[in-house]
C-alpha cells in the first residue's frame, strides 16, 4: 500500500480521507495547532489513528504543496464566511470575526 492510497484526490482543491467525507484540512489544522494524533482521531470517529498518521506523514513529505493547499482552502473558507456574513447572519458575523482574530472556526 502506498501513502496516497489513504486519500481520495477529488480535485486540486479537495483531498479527503478515503471512505469518508473528512478533508485532510481538518486533520492538518488540528495537527498544526499542536493536536496529538490520538486526540485528532478521537475528534473524528469515522477515521482511524492509522489514517491520522498517514495524513501527517503525507503532509510531512509534501509540505510545500500542502501548505499551498491549506492556504487556498482557508481563503475559500474565509470568502464563503464573508459571503454569508453579507446576509446579515449574527452567528456568521461572529465566526468571521473569530477567524480574522486568528481563532480557528
């Protein structure tokens, strides 16, 4: 088995853990925030600790490409939140403000 076998490369903008709807950005954002693999696996019951380790290993081997992927994902996410904010939703305005303050959403 190769490390890429753990993932579904849906598009250039979307990589998921194979067999789930969980994007690697969810795992990697927790990892970058200091989360331990065991904690991350507990936060996402559909995935295994092995999948978390595979995601981290893949990231460490492809750091520059995945840092770009994460920047793009964050940018798209921020744009979507901003668009929702324009709809005058108080909850979404709070989410946008939290994101801009550097707090993960």
